C-alpha cells in the first residue's frame, strides 16, 4: 500500500511541473504579441522614416552635383517663375474663352436690332448727308470774299479788270494768317496772266490794282474771267485759297460794274512741266564782274502748232525791283532742246553782289504776235532751293564757273517770289 501511495505521489510530482510549459507558452505568446505590437508600431512610423530617408538621399545627391548651391536655388526660382507664367497664360486663355459666347450673343442681338432699325438708320444717313453738304457750304463760305470791278473800252477794245480788296480770307499759314495775292486771266487760252502784289499777313487785304486785256468785243463772249486768290509761300508751292469764275457772256458790259463775290474752292491744277535750263555762273570779286553763261535747255513746253518752239533766253539783272541791265540769246528755230552756250557779263561791285537778282526767262519767238514766255527762274537775293544753292556755290568758289540745272516755273509764280521780301 505504501509502495502504491509512493508511486502515486511520484506520478503527481512528475505531473505537477507540466503547467510550466503553459507559462512558457504564455511568455512566448506575450513575447510574440510584443513583437507584433513593436512591428505594428514600427509600421505606423514607417512613412516619416521614408520621408527622412528620401530627404537625406536627395540632399546627398545635390551635394554631389558639380554646381554651387546658389546656382541650384536660382534654377529653382526660374522654374517656379516659368510655371507661374504658364498657369497665368492658361488662366487668361480660359478666361477669354468664357467671354466669347457673350460677344456672340451681343452680335446676334445687334444684328436683330439692325434689321429692325434699318429704316431708322437710312433716315439718319440721309440726315448725315445733308449735314455734310451744309458743312461743305460752310467751308466754302469761310474761304472769304473778293471785291472786283469790270469795264470795257469799246474804242480801244480793252477789258479792264480791277482787283479792289478781299475780306475774311481763310488762314493758310501756321500763325493763323495768309500772304494773299490774286491771279487774273481769261479762259480758255491763258495766254496772258496778271497778278497783284503780295499782301503780307493780311486776311482783309486791299489791292486796288487794275489789269487790261486787249481783246475784241466779238471774241469776249466765249471767254471766262478767272480770279484766283493764292497764299504766297516762299518755301513751297503756293496754296489756292479760292477762286471766282465769271462767264463773260453773262455780264452786261454796257456800263461799269463793281461787286463782291464769295470765293469758291478751286480744283488743284497739276504743275505743268515747262522744261529745264542749264546755267553757269562765275564771279570775280576783285574785278566786280559777274558772268552768266546760258548753256542749254531741254524738254521745253510745246508752244507752236507744229508741236515745237522757237526758244530764246532773256537775262535781266535787277536790284530792288529795278532793272539794271538786260540781255538775250539768239533764237533757236524749231526745237525743244536748244543748245546756246552764250555768255553775258555784268558789272556788279562786291558790296552789291548780295543784293542783286539774276532773272532768267525762256521765251517762244513769234513773228506775227508777241513772244510768249515758256518758263522762268531766278537766282540771287531772295532766291530759295536750287537758285539759292547755285548762288551760294558761285560766291564760295570765286573766279570759277559753277554750272547748275534749273527747273522752269510759271512766270507769275517767279514774279511773285521776286517781288516778295525775304522773311
């Protein structure tokens, strides 16, 4: 029995330590849970670890680059600016596109309104045309007016035209004034032209000048008297202020007449080509000798019925409007390109050389009637452009001949320039 009890106790003693593996298993389970918790916590902190890792790696890569850090910063700033510009342009483009439909709608509504208001606009256009016509009439009224007189001398077959005065002329110069003068001629021939003196800086000039046309009374009915008011310009072409045209068949010349008429705007006439002339000038100061050589002319205006001319040249030396001496070349028959090569000498003291004028006129010789002027030019005191330059070159090169081509101008234009005082 004792032995049996001892064996049972021995068995229990042996069996009792068996729960220890449970503790071990519990500890193992505890350690396993701790490891899992640690791993879980490690997994929770893993993104921050990756960010730091990537940052360190990026900085290490930048530090290995062969460029300094400030250059890297500058590149980064440029990239940011470019990105910002791209975004701004994209936004602007999208913003503009949004506005287009509104414009299209406005256009559509505008078209509808136009179709509805078409009749009203037509009436407005007619009103605008009327207003433009009224404005043109007002502009014509603003040109000014001219007082003139007409008379006919039946015994001498003379038409007497008086240019008396003008009022309220249009201002053609920058200073708000004009330098007016009047041209007087008969159409359609224009053979003889007259002009008044230039009235400086005057919008209400008084002329009181008389001009006479010798013409038979029987021929007078087919003529038209033209009075043109010009603004004299020393440095450019003279501007027409206005004109008056008087058909002579509508005028009763049985008694003298005197009246005011409003100026009308005249059509600008193209400058007629009259030809060119080559002149050589030579001055010897010590001897006081001026030599003018008329060399040749070209492309002269056709004056005769056959399409040619019989040109000759007249040279006038004058001072203060007074002729000192005049000479002329021989006549060259039936040619528009005459060759003269004729020299003329004038005595001009050195103290007077700056005050004289040399006026050159090309005429067409006519056996039966008066010789008609083809064109004119002048050099010396008061000259401009080519005339002034030629005269200056002559004075700058004493004792040496200086040749120059001159373009011929209408006689009345040159006469006005010669009479005018330099500004």
